[in-house]
């Protein structure tokens, strides 16, 4: 069983009392859970197919060629057409499609030319299509999922690097501290945007999309950990000077025990308040880079890429920028509300009395 000390319970109770932040946290957790199983809601593959008395589950299995269902082609089955065919035949075969029966990379137009089309419930394009006739809702859904998980990975990496280096600087001090301060100052003066442009100009296009996303994450982390290091260094300096650290040394506690059992538990409660704002920074950074064309590799769905399309077609297809901008505002608002609630509930000065 996970046991929490009374002080932590009091902070969590305060967090739940801040309804705006608490319900934003619940909604964001719901979005993350839904994102894990997004293929069941937004996908051009069927959830379930019944054909000649047998059941097929195409969503999480290898693709089925059209010949598996009596069609005359060997590439992957178009399940929307298969569903329409079964309904027209009126037999015992049927297809169960997701709520949004389109994939994020699929081009689907009602005419002969790929062009943006307004929202249509008849064709299940609930937010319309983009400039290449890809479903906007599908692109937004998977783009939001990528942004959320990208920001979580970014936050974890930044915290790991910042906590390790910052804690070591604050605890050991001396030459070690001075050396890393000078290195951080030099590293902080390297222009971030130029480095991103240089790195992505030399990355071969043959690299897979996950590899290029990992490279982008690495570049962002390498230029974002310094701020967290300074916070950790300052907090460690403060805790190291307290009496309980001196008492631990007197009784013979090792450096590792002092750091992991005394310093970190008292410092992390303060650093927790920066987590949502670190996620906001990651989401805005990747959106801005996508907008400029130096972010996620195409054709990866992203909010920035949709914003770029929307601004270019603002008069002819306003639904693109409206959907992308609205999604970005809602996402950043939720995370910001969570950050404000955490900062208020974990504020050590809230019940402090100064004499």
C-alpha cells in the first residue's frame, strides 16, 4: 500500500479543493487514456468484421487484403466500402467501424480533386478536411496524442537531467559547482533555433518517422535542461544548510543516503509545481517548430502543421485554423489550470505565519 505523510495528504486535499485545476487534471488524464486506445475511436480499419461466419479484428492485427473478404484486389481492404457492400447485400455479414472512420494519413474526397471540404456529417468528416482531403478530426486527434506524449517524455527527460546535475552541483559545491556553472553558461548561449535547423538539414530522409521524432525530442531536451538545473541547485543548497542534514552527517549517513532520503524528498515537492508548465513549454515549442517546418517529419499529424495550413487558407477554408487553434487553446488551458492548482496547493508559504 502507498502510504503518504500527513503533509502530502494535506496538499492533495488542497489540490482537490481547487475545482478548476482538479477537473482539468481529470479531463487531461481521460485524454491520455483515450489516446492510448485511440485506434478504437479514430481509424480507417474496422473494429470488427463478420464474414461467412468468421470474426476478424483488423484494428490491432496485420492488414487484411481485399481478397480475404471476397474483393478483387490484394491491397488492404477499404472497410468503409466493405461496410456499404455488406449493407447493400443485406446478408448476415457486417462491419463495425469506429466513430470516425478515417485515418490521419488517408486522403478522402467526395470529388475528383484533393481540396479542403467543409464539415459534413453525411461523409463523417465532422470537422471537415484539410488541403489534401485528410480528415481534420483524425489529424487533430493523433496530433494531440503525439503532443501530449511528446511533452510527457520531454518533461521526464528534463527533470532527470536537471535533478541529477543540479543536485550534484548544490550538494558537492566547490570546483564541481563552478565548473558546471561555466559549462551551463556556455551551453545556454548556443542559439536553439539555428541548431534545430542545422540538425534537421543533415538528417537523411531515409530515417523512419519514430527515429526523427526521437532526434527532435533529444535536441529539445539538450537545450531545455539548464533552467531546471538552477532550480535544483538552489533548493539543494538551501536544504544542505539545514540542521537535519548536519544531524545525518553526525550519525554517519553516507552522501547517497543524505541525497536520496533527506534532500530529494524535501526538494521534489517544490519542483512538482513546475511539471505542468514544462509540459506547456514542450507543447508550444513543438507546435511552433511544426508551424515553421522544422518539427515533426511529414506526414506526421501535428497541431502546428494544421495551423500552418489554416493560416494559408484562412479565407477559403476557415474551419482548418478554427479547429486547430481551438484544440491548442483547450489543451494549453487545461495544462495551465493544472499547473496553477498544483502551485497553489504545494505552496509552502500558504499556512506560514511570519512574526
